[in-house]
C-alpha cells in the first residue's frame, strides 16, 4: 500500500462530497424539491440546479476519487501482479 494517509484522505473527501451533495447540493428555487415538483409536476425537473454547495461537493468527490486512484496506482506491483 502506497500511503494509508492518502487512502484515508481520499475516502473522507469523497464521502464528504457525497454527503454535501445529498444535503443541499442540488435544489429548486422556491423550497424543498419534493414540494416544488409536486406543485409543478414533471415540468419542475427542468428547474433543478446545482447550488454553490453542489460545486464544493463535486470538487470534493473528484479530489477524493483522484486521491484513491493515486493511492491505488501501482498496488498490483506490490502484490506481484495479482
């Protein structure tokens, strides 16, 4: 394993990004997504947008995935190719 710290930071970063995205990273103007779409019907799906919190979440997700890929790149060499 290259660096356990890199594995942990990557996992924490990706998980934090997913949680941020789920807790307000996307939304609809005018209130809660479920309430607005229930009023607008299927036409409300076009109004869903990425919030500023969503941009931070995407950055954390991609940074976490990058760290995990970097930590894993070459792990096959340490195991003899298997």
